[in-house]
C-alpha cells in the first residue's frame, strides 16, 4: 500500500511539471535538452565500445561521479557537503591507486618481454 501512495505522489509531481510547460518555446527547449542528452549518451556508449581495455572504460565511467559533483556546484550553485567531498576524495584516491598499479604492472610486463626477447636471441 505504501508504494501506491508514493507512486500517486510521483504521478502528481509529473502532472505538475507537465502543466508548468505552457509555451511552445518551453516544449522546444525540453525537446532540445532531451535530444542533446540522448546524443551524448549515444556518443559515450560508442566511445566505450572503442576502448580495448575494459578497465580503462571502467575508470572513465567511475570518474563521472567526481566531475558531476563538481559541475553540480559550478552550474547549479549547490553547496558542497563534507560527506560528498569525502566520497569524491575516496574515489579520486582509489582511481590514482588503480592507475599507478596498472602503470607498474605494464612496466613489469614490458621489462619481462624485453628480457625474454634478449634471452631468445
């Protein structure tokens, strides 16, 4: 029963939002924003398909969170909260640790391949 009441409230909010769009210009802006958002998501999906390494795509995807949090503050003047900044800091630290580990492993793999080539010759 609780979810029915919540759903009715959401439907009421949606109806209020649709009623707020009174002019054709507002509808055109909504359609343009929707089209640009859809195109951006399509381009992001195409970009992820072209990435050879799944780990790289995962890193790009996880970095959306800190950038979104920062853009929220810059564009919408939302206050940055300590808990949010802490989360962004943790994500940034984990990403840097992941990148340094990947660089270290790739260097070790390159050195191992070079030694194998020297031994084979």
